[in-house]
């Protein structure tokens, strides 16, 4: 395999990776056959409260009560903490808007990022299942309380109340925390009747099936629900599979969580460990709205007694340090593709370096240098092989001119030349192929880490997750690729030569829309490769010219 074929193999491999990764997003493998279909615990997927399956029911469950009042007509109020502003609706006590102060909108840096919003019908909802008990469609009244997290206070509590059947007292309690994206969602039920009751509580996240605004088609990541249990691990659910009831995932468990995932952000519902739960996902009839949630049984409540149940709602950025503290497996929502086993330690190293230098751009530069040093022996072997092939190119050209009409003789003479000069034609290819999984894993780390979002480097690069606004890095990358091409022998075929010279332009234009953090990695890697390849080529050229002159 000569140099031009090596480069074509590398380009083909990287191009195939980009195409295959995007295809994989829409063709996720299904979990084991024993897990249940998506629509099992729902009633009629009409937006009413879900129904638990028989296995989860502690007692008789009748149809829940509902209200048909539209959510946008209900009264709302706003509460504010140090990290977020939440808009809460009197209908169901839903969180219908959630603004994150530390993150900006993708296309408007003057506005804070809004996770929950009416545009995408993205809400956090919950309710009770039982005869006449309030659901996320019922109207609540707020008990007087603060709207702003007070100085020195660690929590802000919102209490909403509604009346149940037989005078039952129902309260929904939302607890916000300082320096946290966790919100405790609790139900408190006081039985005012003469018979014991055994209600269920459900918690769900609603969203439309559209991709978030500002997402590049070149670097698409997963958007949709996900379920995690200790037994079945992380399971992504495509919107299309939920719509036709073909999505498969774990139905019941005593561990795990359900989440709505998108690039950089997640909303996850996490019940206490060792608590029975039933997962569900459904599409609302006649809409593009989806709900993913879980049902939790409450203990039987005797007459005059009060019982509570709660889950944690994490709604915020996919910061891995925070996700690890919330629940096992939650960091898996950071989409590293199929090379997570390599990507995870790479991110750890990147985070460690950032802790020292304090800048994600310089952390990328330093990590690229470290990776280049680790693979220095392999790269050196590759460049030596390529340099030797460059020295042999004139002699190979002579052989092709002499035996061009006799392919068998030409191959024999070429192999003889390789053996005489102790050159392995695959030597330039194999070392680079070994490094490709690491490069791909780093690609997904830089793509998926929310820590890069809005992170500046230097000068004009003020957001490593956004494309270079002046296209300077892509242009530098094109120039570096062109220099690399020049260090390799020119293909004797004029068509191949033109194709090879066009490759830097094709890749450079494609990288115009890539996050600048990714382009920065490729630029640094290319510059280091040029320096290494130039030095090795210069050394071998010096010793090979005399040999070529003597044997020509």
C-alpha cells in the first residue's frame, strides 16, 4: 500500500465514521427481549394520568380525575434561586419554564438558556392515581411562601394544595436547593375518609419530538427519552419507536431513573433506591408530544394518617461531576457514542488538566500534545515507512514504466524491491489505524462535554462549542493538511493527484461548521504531525538520495 492509498484509507475511515455515527443515532439496538413495550402502563396516551400495571398496584386503582383546562390559561408564578428561574403553573403544579443563569442561548448570547419552555411543550409534571385524586391536569392553590432563595438559606420550598375526595388533604411540595439543579418533588396525602387508601404517584417529563434549536447537522447527538436500571443499564428510546409502540425498555425495577436527553442538557427523575417503580413512555394522540415517566406506589394510608412520597428531579446541564452525585448511571446521558470506555478516561484527563491551567482551550492543546507523545513511537514508525516509500517512489515509477503491461511481473518486482530495501508497504497504515479509536473517542468528548459550551479560549474564540466565527481555525487546518500532502510523494496518476490536493479543501469546508474545540484539536494534532513527519522525512531523504543515485 503506497502513501496515497494510506491517506485515502484514513480519509475514508474518518468520513465513514461521521456518517455511521449519525446513522447509529437513529438505529439504536434494542435491549433484551424480556423487557416490555413502551405503551404498556399508559391508559390511552391521551395526556391523562397513566395507569400502573397489575403488578405494581397495592390496591384497587380506579380512573383518575382530570381537568380539561388548557395549561396556558392557568395561573403561574416564578421562583428564583442562584442558578435558575422556574415558572410553576397552578395546573398540576407543573414546572412549565426553567431558565438557567449560567448558560446562554445557542443563537443569542444576550439571553439565558431556557430548558423547559412552552415552545417545545417541555414540562415537568406529576400527579396522583386514585379515585378522585388530583393529577397534572388538576388545579392547585399555592400556600404563601417566598419566591426568591433568601441570602443564607440553602433551600426554597413551594407548597401547593388541592382537595381530594372525602375531604382528603393533598399537597405537592417542590424544594429547590442552593448551588444545585436538583428539585425535590414530593406528594403529601392525608386520608380524611373512613377507609384506608393506597394511591400511586406518577412523575413525568413531557416534550415534543423536535431537535433543539442551534444543533448542527454535522454533529447531531441523541434527543429523546432514556431509561436506566441496574439490570438493563442505559437504554435510549427513539421518538419514532415510542410513536408506534415498538420501543423496548425495562418496565419495572427497584432502581434506576428516567430522563429526557438532549445535547448538553438533561431532565431526569430519580426515585429513592430500593423503591418499586414502573417506567413508561407514550406519545399523545394526534400530536408530536411525548411523555416519559415513572409510577411509584404509596404505602397504604389509614384513616386520619398522612403519607408522603418523593423523587428528585435533576434539570440542568450534563456536568459529569454533578451527575455522578445524583444517581448511578446518570453520567451516561453524556453521549460519547460507542467508544465510551475510551472517551471516559480521556475526559477525566481533560478535566484534570483544566483544573491546573483553568482554560478549556489550553487543556485541549495540552491533552493533544500528551496523546501525541503517547503515540509518538507508532507515529514515528508510520512516518518512517511513509518517508521510505517517498524515497522509493522514483524507482517504483520506473518499474511501472518498465512492466506496466505485465501486472504479475510488476507486482513481483515491487515486492522484491520492498524486501531488498526492507520496507513494509503497510507500515505507514497500521500504526495510524491503531490510533483512530482514540481520536474518535476524543472527538466525542469534545463534542459531548457541556463544559465546552460557552467556554472561551483566546482572542476571537469565545465559545469552544460553537463554530469559529471568523473561520480562522478551519483555514489553518486546511493549510496544515496541504503541507502534510506536500510532505508525501505526489501520485503519478494526475487524477489521483488532483483528488489528493482537493482533500484539504473538502475537509476544511466541512470543519467550518464543527465546534471550534474540535477544530483546535485537529489543528494542534496536524502541526505536531507536520513537525514529526518533516524531521523524519528529512533524515531519511538525506540517506536515501545517495542510494537512489547509485541504483538508478
